[in-house]
């Protein structure tokens, strides 16, 4: 399993939230 860093996860979540 790939370990996703908190910063990367947060950035991805924000991008997904925007659409």
C-alpha cells in the first residue's frame, strides 16, 4: 500500500472539493 503524506492528501481533497 502506498503511504500518502498528509500534505498531499489535503491538497488532493481540496482539488476534489473544487471539482
